[in-house]
């Protein structure tokens, strides 16, 4: 007799976060009946269709909105009462908070809070205290807590957020890195230097991600401006979209981006691999991260990185091995390290050669999937 698969709900605030589980869902489906829950969006539809699982649309706001949050909570309660999931897997701050409360109210036996990052990091005053309180509530109502990285795990303990045992799967990461996809040796992949007027002898600093303040874009542009004054053959390639409603860039930064011919904005790109191949070094001066996937992607493409020395980045970047660590929010330190890359080209090439193996040994996707499945089976069986 074949045991009935336990129903397993994966929940994120917005559908854009569901691709974190791309491919992994096929592995989980071997033992669980998977359903996805998020705000309505194209990725909820795409992920549900491509993995042949049920999708449930529950509107949720990323920002704090008491009335809307209450409505979302009641909708989650109704969904759980109707479908009776046996496992609720909460991801991203708002969805985790609401789903852990709703799952506790409806007696869901296994409530997993997967901590992707600490939203309160880099915040101050009442906002920080409120965000920390939300994390504490999510941990309190969860039966099991999993941290995305060793740094996040340590912070949850140090900041007295969670009193439960905190799990870490392998070396961390929610989905690992697909080394078959992110591979600079794929014959069809080519650099796009000629598309953007970048000369072969230009040194290209690159960024991929949201063009917002807490990704360190203000500091990056300011540092590049100074490096550019000393070096004419440098370019800054920014790949990503602005989010003016949530965390807009400073006016001075936007002005420099618009007027400096050596700063290139490529907008959002569905395939970032040709852009990585255009970069000499990836630059990522973020303020806060859980475990930075884009640093893994760059490394898998044999691109070393300049990265903030923060939780979620220093687990991916070994200082002097596959990249260089800089102090977060320190424009001068960033400028000096960016200049160093031009002064020591041999060192940059050496780090590039080590980058892919560094990522492979710690975050290879299929190995992570199996270890993740084993952990979830252990949690459910216990």
C-alpha cells in the first residue's frame, strides 16, 4: 500500500519569489503534494504550470498595512481550513508572519519558517524594533526554523530573535546554483560588449539586481565616479530595474547615472549570463543579504566579486580567493578596492579561475535539493 503524500504549501509574499524553488519542486513532489501560495502574479502562474502543481492566489502587501494584512490573514486561515495542509513552508517576511499565525490558528502540524534574510538589518529606531518583533512572532508560531545561511543563523541567536533550535541545510542557500545554466563555456553565450559600445580593453565593473539604495548603488556610483576620474577606460554596467516607490536612489546618484557616458544601464534582463561575461568584476556593495544568489551566479560564470563584508555575502566570497570584501556603506573603501582591481590585473584573473569551483563545492544545486528533501522528511517524520 502506497502512503498518501502529505500536503506541503510553499508560501511567499509576491510571486516573484517563487522561482527560488525552481526545479526543487520536482524533487519535493516525489514525497509531498505541493501547492504554491502568493499574491497574484505571472510567476505564480508560470511556476504552477511548469511544475504541474496547484497555485493559490492570496493578495499580500510587502509593506506594513494593518487592514490589508488582516484581510490576507483571514484569507490564509480560510484556505488552510478548506485544504488542511499538513506542512506550511513560510518564506519572505510578510508571508512568513501571516502564514505562521494562520497555520497555528488552524492547527497545521508542521510549520516551517525559512529565514531568507533579516529585514531589520541596516534599519534603526522604531522601524527596526517593529521588524525584529515580526521576526520573533514568526519564529514563535513556527514548529521549525531554517536559516538560509550560517550568518543568519548566528544573528537569530545573537539578536535573541529565536529561542528554538535553528536548522541550516548543508552550507545554506534556498535553491543552490545551477552550474549547467550558469556556465561561461556554453558555446551560444557571448559577451555583449559590442552591443553597448564597450571596447575590448575597457575594464568593466558590473552590477545585477534592483537599483535601490539598500543594494549600495549610491555608494557604487559615487565610487565609480572617482575611479573614472583616474581611469578613462572603465565602464560601470548596471543590470536591473529601479524601484522608486520602495527605496529610490538619491538625486545625485540618478544625475550621475544619466550624465556619465561610462555608466551603462541595461534595465531588467531575463538572461543575465551574457552580461556577466561582459564584466571584469562583479560589484555588490549591499547593506543586507540572507545568502546572496547573484554572487553565486557571478562566481559560476568565472567572474570574481567585490562584495560587502556582511552576513549573506561573506559566506559566498572568500576574501582574496574568489573576490574582495569591503565595508558596507563605505564609499572610500569601495573606491580603493575598485581601483585595486585595475592595479592588479593578475590577481583578478587568478580569482576568476577559482570562482566557479568555490561556488560548486559549497552550493551545487542538485546536492542541495537532496539534502533539503532529507531535512523536510526528517522534520515531518519527527
